[in-house]
């Protein structure tokens, strides 16, 4: 059975609405002032870039996939971000400033880091491995699922894999 958990769209849409409001305020500042409004142009540039980025992220989607084989930590890059259940040692919770992250601890984290094709993602994995002893962390705040439900799903899938693997040997 496969479980697809997509990104929550409420937060980015809310951010987009706020950003668009500031974009229009900056346009108003430019046209309302009798002189060249550097603040208006700077704000317009910043918020237009932010608007485009948010729309891009909304269209791209994202999220995670759980199935009997393992976890895909980024639906957009399933080949690079697939982690087999037999690679996973355990999960742990890290919380800072009210933001929870579920870290995925691996038996051989170097193998996952090395097979990552994107340089920036590989560097982030190396930093996470150094800081948290886990190359990958899942932020439930970005997903369309409650933290406890995600934690339970991950633990249940890992336990099921371990139980089935032990009984087969």
C-alpha cells in the first residue's frame, strides 16, 4: 500500500496573498510619489520575486511517499530521495523554536549522501548528518498531515518492515 502525503497548500497560498498585497502597495508607492521611489522599486522587486517563487513551489507540489519498500522524501525527485526501510536505523524528533523535524537515522548515511545527484541537496544532507547524526529530516509543518499521525505512520511502516523481515529469515 502506498501513502502519498502532499505539501499543505494553505500556508503558501496565505503567504502569496500577503506578498501580493505588498506588491500592490509597492506599485502604489511608485505611482503615488512625485519623485523616484527607491523604496517602492526595491519592494516591488523583492515581492515580485517572492510571488514568482511561491507560485513555482505551489505548481511544483512536493511531499513524501510511504510504501512497503521505503520512503521517498521528495515526490519531485523519487530516484534521488528514496530510502529503503532496510537502510533506516530509527527516527528521532528534533524541535527548535516550536518547529518539529523528524530525523531519519540510517545505518550507512554516506551511501544516501553519495547517490544524491544535486550538489546543494548533498551539502544539506552532509550538514544535517554532522548536526543531527541524520542526513534527512522531514518537516511535518510543510505537509498536509498532523505531526502525530506522520510519526505513527513512519513508526508503523518501519516496525512492519522489521517484523516481516525477521519472520522471513
